C-alpha cells in the first residue's frame, strides 16, 4: 500500500513537471518536422538580422565617438583614431561592384 502511494506521488510529480515544461507541445513539434524546420529557419533569420543590425549600430556609434575624440587632438590616440576614421570614410566613398 505504501509503495503504491509513493509511485502515485512520483507519477503526479512527473505529470506536473511535464505540464510545466510544456512537453506535449514539444512532442507535437517533433511529430511535424516541416514546422520544426520552418520555426528554426525563421528563428535563424531573426537572429541574423538582429546581429547584423546590432553590429552596424555599434560600429556607427564607435565611429562617431572616434570622430569626436579626434577633434580633441589627443597626442597618441588622436593620430590613431584619425587614421582609422580616414580609412573608414574612404571605404564608404569607394564604389563597390
């Protein structure tokens, strides 16, 4: 009798756990491979676009900061920053294919 209660309690805990982690939806997703592939594709696109936009914004912010620092004419840093800014601006004005 005691063993039966323990097993029942364990089964209830396991059932609660599966409900919390949404295991049923995961199993349904695995049974539909096209949907799984589509969701992974869309997720990958979103990540790629996010990384691209984020890097672009960070690079633009860094260039603006470097331009502001080059105006201050700091001895060592100013020359280096000015060179980097010149290279970036030259690349921006260089026509591509």
